[in-house]
C-alpha cells in the first residue's frame, strides 16, 4: 500500500494560497516539505463522493482514505519520508503538536468566524464562491451552507460571540504566536513542524481575495508572523502568497 503514490484531495485556493481551507493548506505544506511524491486533486463543490465524512482534506493511498488533517499527518509520519515533518525529540514533538491543535481548535475557528459570521465578509465570500448573479438553486445552496456553518460555529461556542470579541481573541492568538516564535527558526525547532504548517496555512490566507480585511490587517501588522509564513513557504519550496 505504502508504495503507491498518495493522492491528496483538497478544496482549491488561488493566488498562491494552496487551498481556501486551512486544514487542506496545512497538509499541502507538510507534503511539499516532506518531499514524498504525491499528487493533488481539487474538489469543486461537495466532497461527499470523495470523503467518508464529507469533509476535506482526504488523503488516498489506493483504497485507503484518511480524513482529517491531523490523522493524515499522523499517517504520513509512519512512512519513510525523504524529510520528516516534525521534530524527533519527544518534548519538542509534544510542543509541535500543541501548536497544531491550538490552530485547529482556536485560530481555525476565528478565521471561520471572520469569513462566515461577519456580515460584510460573508457577503464577499458568497459573491466569490457563487458569483454575483444568483439562480434559485444557488440561493438555496447558499442559505443551506450558511445555516450549517453558523450552526457549527454556535455549537463550538465562537458563533455566540460578537465580532469585536472574536477580533480581540484573534489578536491575542497572533500575539501568542509572536511571543513563541524564536528570533531564528520555527515554533518547535530549527525545521518547520506541524504547528508551523498549521499557523502558515491560516495566516497565508488572512485576507484571501480581500474577503476578510479585518483579519488581513491583524496579520499584516505583525512582521514576525509575516516573516514566519514566508519562511515556512520557503522551506516547502512553494511560492508564498504574502
Ligand atoms: N478537523 C478537520 C476539519 C476538516 C473540515 O472541517 N474541513 C472543511 C473545510 S475547512 C470542510 O470540508 N467543510 C465542508 C463540509 O463540512 O461540508 C481537519 O483538520 O481536517
């Protein structure tokens, strides 16, 4: 099974953002860094035919389908990668994973809130995804997906907060990353790890296509974070969107 070249299924991005979905972009970065030969397939519309959970990213090794970016990176770590994707030393490794989870559980949701729960940003997102001219089908799709995302955001708790509260939380998250970044190197060592890929995957698209200027400004105002995202993309030998 491991001899087959894996296929990564992701939502598309654009303008050098690997994917509009941060977990998808994280796996794109990790795979690029690892040097493991693979291919990438982009999913336009529903992921249900690809993904058992209906969500992306999905990594396919032949018949095996791995959903969830954390599980995908865990699986990749079992392979003989040309370049390992996280530190080997146990304490640094734990540190790396904590950053990955912090992004998944915190900044990911702040970014989702910015896109979906701030009305002017949500309008821009819908115009980008569906185009300005709405058919009845598109209008129904837009209503259903928005309702579902808002339901998830409320279930997580962030959707119950005001935009100002979430913006302030986002600033605190960025300050935390800034404080943790060493003068040289990455969050958990000299090479980028899973936490770095996760942070870069979110920050690189902080104002993707002008959708979330509030988040874009918060990131752009922090040179250390901008330098970090550029360093991660450079280590992955991918062109950086910011
Ligand atoms: N925790 C999961 C999150 C996956 C996820 O929620 N993906 C979103 C895109 S960011 C998705 O596929 N949404 C489509 C849907 O839920 O229908 C991971 O890290 O992979």
